C-alpha cells in the first residue's frame, strides 16, 4: 500500500538500474497511473507502465514460490532473518531453478502489517543503525536490487573498467 507516487517512481528507477522490471503494487493510496511516479521514474517509465495492481497481498504473491518480507523488526514470528545480500543470493539461486521469488515492501508510514509478514517464508532486514533503522521505501528497493544484480553479475565491474590497460608512462603523461 505505497502512499507516495514519488516513492513508487524512485523504486521503479532503482529496479531498472539493476535489471528488475516486474513491479506489483497492492492498493496504492493515490490514483494510478500516478503522474508523480512517472516524473520520478526518470527513464524507468516502462516499469511503471507494466506494473500490476492488486487488491490484496495474497493476490499479488499467489504465483510466487518464495516470498521475503522487508522489515526493520524481527516480530514475534519464527522465520529466517536474512540481510539483503543473502536474500538476493537465494532469489538468484531459486530463479535458476525456475522458482519465482518476490519481496514484500511495506507502506512508508508503518511498514508491513504482521498479516503480510506472515505470508513470507523469511524476513529481509537491512543491518542499520539500531537507533534509527527506518529506511525509505525506494532506498530499501535500491539496496535489494543492487544486491540481486551483484549476485548474478559479479564480473560486471570488470566489463566497465579498462581490462588489460596499464598505467601511462611518465613520458606519455607529459605528452598529454
């Protein structure tokens, strides 16, 4: 139940930055499609245009085999607790076996309800300052999307660096 179009747009941008394109929204508070979301998406409008809208969390996750709940609190439930890196690796591993995974993110004001958390097989908690562990919705999406991307493409950084290049000689630098 996201409240602000800006957060939805920023989440879409974070997703597309790291190769995720399937957004599902459960009862967004404001009208949909949302102009603020489109403005904030800044190039990731395709994620928003393809976003699926659901009335219930149960409907949104019905076809998923694995569900993780992003939360700042452990709650009174006996569930595995994973950091974003571990959750992302599990999702990559499960995806390799054709097992669809998803992450539930809560509303900006109060996070996920216990009923929604109960639907997940594991909790995903970002290790943060215990005195202030509230993370913005789009920032939480960014953290997980980054870890998911890294779990599947560790060689990506090498692709964008100068492979095989050696430092310039003093003479080459002087010629510049």
